[in-house]
C-alpha cells in the first residue's frame, strides 16, 4: 500500500500485505519452524496446513426432534494443505494452491488456488483462479480465523465458500477505502458441493474512516451479488450452525428460478480488545414459476479478549486475521482468552417457499494457546419455525484447531 501514514505503518494490528492466498495464508506472528519454507533461485514457497476436530451434542425438545435428526458425535471437520509463494523472475506475481480433504464426500478437493498479480499503478491486484467471491467479511475470512466455530446459518445458505473466476481488489493509498469486484462461472466447478450458480458478479466496498487515528478501527461496508440460477434452479439451505449435524435446519428445497440479487450491509468496530460486528443480507429472487421471492437474515456479535490482545486486521483485503497471544502457553503464559456472544437469524419463507425461520444465540469461549493451537468451547440455544412447528435445541460444541 503506497503513501502509508506513519500511524498505519507503525500499528502492529494492521497488515498491509495481500498475496494470492489472501485470508487463507495469513502468517503466524511467531515462526516456530523453518522446514516448511523454501527460498530458491527462481521461486519462494511456504507449506501451511490446518486441522479441525469437532465435538457436538444436543438437547432437543419434542418438536425439535420431529424437525431435525441430531446425534451426538465427534468427527473430523477439516483437514487442508496450502502452498503459497512468489516468483523471483516476476516479483509482481504470487501463487497459492489449496488442497482439502472433503469429509462429506471422502475425497480431496482443490480450494483457494490461483495466481495474483500486483498492479501498483492502479492501486490494486488481480486474481485468477479459485477464490472467495469477496462478499461478506465473515465469508472472506477463513473459518480458522473467525470468532465463532461456524458462520451464521443465513451466510452459509446464501453464499458459496468458493468460486472460479477473476477478482480485482483495490484500495486508496491513505488506507480509508477498499473495494473488490469479481466475475465467476461454474465451468470447472459444476460438480463441486459449493456450486450454487452458473454465473456470478460480486462487489464490495469498505470505508475505514478511523484508519490512521487512535479512535479504534471502524469498518463500514456495502456489497452486492448478482447471480444466475444453477441450470434453472436455486436452493438455499444450512445446518443449525453445527457442521456435525445430520440435518439441515433451513431448506427451501430446489425451486425454479432465473436470478437472485443479494444486498449486504456490514459494520465492525474494534476498540482494542473488544470487537463488535454485524452483517445483514437481503435476497431478491426472480422466479417466473414462484413469483418474486424475498429472503433475508444476518448476525450480530461482540467479542472480548480477556488477556488484552487486539484482533489483527488486513487493510488491503478488509478482513480480520488470526489472533496472536501476547504470551503463549508454551512460553509459560496464559495464551489468549476470548469471550464471544453471537445472535443470528435466517428467514427462508416467502410465498409458497417454506424454507423455515431459524434463530440462535451462541455464547462461547476461545482459548488461543499459541498462534497455531486453539480450543473452542461453545453452547447455544436455537429455535426453528417450519411447517407450523416450532422446536428448540440446546447446543454443546467444542473444537480442537491446529494451524501451521
């Protein structure tokens, strides 16, 4: 980022670098090993990875048991490898290759994979390949770095985790405005589980008015997503914010449609160890068969780092990065302890589409033992209203997270 003010350049909680790996590849503050890095004559490379193991248990009332089958279980949530680096003969270019074991299908799948080229003359960069669409800060952030163990139900229902295409990420030199534009198709992802649309355009604009001041980070964003249906049909569904759940909480079923237009608003405020955030989405669907449909939902949360750390933020990508403890457990310190309270809401009911309404309140504790190890302790209460039945569920969840 050009023309950085001294206050931005000296702020350790602000990252001004962006490469092809984007949020997938943010580096830990402490480099514990070096065997995973290569600095050769022509290229550089860094091998990273992640591992998630989840435990989930549920207490359902009679109506909830009629709505959803939920079985207590512990199982693998995610296992992935990431290779990233640059080219010394072409210093503007960086690359990333993401490879993840898909537990649901029992297969290995490519994730964040592609090339990025810096264009400093235009204050931006262009990425070609498989990446995040750039809609929703929560979705842009890799799941390993989020406050909660799962994204809000409406986020997963509306937005694919990845897309294949081309994305431009731009910024202003003073660090107060960040934006991205992306065009995506499904020529190579037709058979991927994340494929929701044939063609998509996504745009996001972020205003950061407090950048370079001591008033705390303020992030205000508006975003837009225009997407054609997938082979003439759309379907929105999500589990009850528990990956190990066997049933979907909200589900429109497959219905004939031509196009969808999603509008989003975001606000985040980070005054030191506190972070407050909210995202809300409005989805207008054009369907000749069902008529014009409208779905919506969002989330709001607050987090507090008891041990005093501040959540790092990437100014170029306009998203938050991994929490780094001031003193890790392995250095004799307490690690970083974080309290989180999140409320979410999803409404997939419109005209003849009975996808259900679901809300959940989720208090949880995160313990960051180091930059590479995190434990999550989650509870919550959710209510599903669908087909004239209202059921309640108490959630008990936990996660072991390892990251290289």
